[in-house]
């Protein structure tokens, strides 16, 4: 029977499995997550009714301006991402399609991932406190710092936590506010020795920062290229590799004196 079919009929018969395969692929779940700009929080102020940074054992300065940590939001680890979702978000500047393992490398369940992210946040806060007190020459035995930021996990707020602690504790001899009254955002991990590390997702984080009023964005130097790729208008990038370099750059901006690094 098949030998009597015309060429066009044969092509049509052969095309049926291909169409079915494409239709299945379009709706089958894929191992990706879709990320977008997330919330930001001023570490010098309050978040959900509580001060983000509180200190005891040393006088804390009243600060002006803002130091905003930034986040990205991603579809959950159990979300069904189809080929249509991937194609629909691939070319959007306010979305990023990322391998799920790159977003959730820490476990298979939501609970495991939350526990991992909370542990990373706690480690980041501990390192931020150590780095700030070391930079200021203060003793952890005398000065106690508490950091509180609701509903955020991971290590990427480390740099901004550290700068916030420094700004509150630097004393009258430290000059004016690190921000110079500006709305400054940024991202980056921090080690206890003050080394700033890369975090990922910076192109989306710059959008969140600008959306919430930031005019300066501190970015780990290794991620300058990613940050420049879709940089929002009106946002100035300042690359950093260490806490000392970040403070120096902010001081130069605040005093409008001295060189400020750029990507």
C-alpha cells in the first residue's frame, strides 16, 4: 500500500512523527530556571520592620544615603519549564534562562535548598562582620554586630553587609557617609580577609538596582563584562576586588576627589 502513495503523501506520513515529537518537546519539562530582577534592601535601614544592622559595644553613626543589596528571583526547583518558556524568555533583557543546576546546585527538595541558602547567608554574615571589624581595627570580643534580612539566602550580600557595618562604625574620624548621600547598590561575596568574590546574575541585579533608584553599582571586577552587557541608563559601574578598594572608591566618590575605578 505504501508503494502506491504519491511523494507528497509519503512526506506527509513521515512528517507526522516529527510534528508529534516537536509538540512533545514544546510542553515537556526542561532542566532550566527562568530568573528575573528581584528585591533590593537598604542595609543601612530597616527591612520588614527590623533594622538590618544593629551593633552593641561601640557607638553607631547615624547615616544618610543607601547601600542596597540586590537579588534575583528564579522559578522554583520543581517548576515545569517548557521549550516555549525557554524560547519566550531567551531574548528578553529582563529575563535569563539558566541551567537549573546553576541556580539550585545544593539539593533536590525545596527544604534542602532553603537550608543550604540559609547556611550560606549565615556564613556570609559572619565573614562580613569579621572583615568589617578587622578593617576598622575593632575587637570582636567587645563589638557585637547583628545582621537581619528576611527572606533572602545565599552569600551575595556579603560585600554590602560589610560596607554597611563599616559605615555605621567608622566613627567621627572616618569622614562623612560612605554613600555621600547617594543610593548605592552592589553585589559580591566577602571573605573574612576582605576579598570580594563573584556571584553571577549581575546583569539582572543592575536592573533591580536602577529600578529602585541606585545611581552607582559596585560589581566584582571579574564580572564587569556581564554587568556592562545590559547596563541600565544612569547607573555607574564601580569594579571592586577588596573591601579596602571598595571603601576607597566610595570615599573618592563622596569627596569628589581621587580616582574612581571603572569597568
